[in-house]
């Protein structure tokens, strides 16, 4: 499953540079699928959703840092554990119970985003 940042976030920013998928954004920041990935133009995500990787998307949170679920792989294929959770001083990076994915799905998403 993807990781989410809860409202306990203190906006310290420790998590953002740790994300290998560039899935973490500062509050109120527009985000794009192309940021930190190989994606560009119109693409079909592994979950079947069609998107334009270059289009600015509205922030998920206007109050604290947020993680884009379609870009989060829980660091599978990069690290043994989610790096955002490992560095968070207030433990607000937690599994997203609404976005459950298997390890195989997460690894497939990592390959899709980066194609080594």
C-alpha cells in the first residue's frame, strides 16, 4: 500500500528529499507525474488511469506535506523500508489503508516509473 502523511505532520521537510519517486510534495504545491520519473506526455498508469504526466495537478493537501499515491512504491526496489517513515521525527508517514497494493504491484509501479 502507499504511504500517507497524517495531519500530525510538522512540515519539517525531512521526508521530501528521501523519496526515490519524487512522490512527496510540500503543502499547497502543484505536482506532476513526470517529476522524478521517466514519464512524459499521455500515459496509462499501472492502475489503468490515463493521465498527462506533464500536467500540473492540484495539491492533495494545503496544510502539510503530502504523498501522491500513484507515485508511491513504499521505496520497494530502492530500500528495505519506506524512507519517509524512517526519517520522520513525528511518525506521521503511515500505511494508507485506502490504497492497498501487493509487493509485486509496488515493484511493477517502480519499474513503470523508472524503467532501469
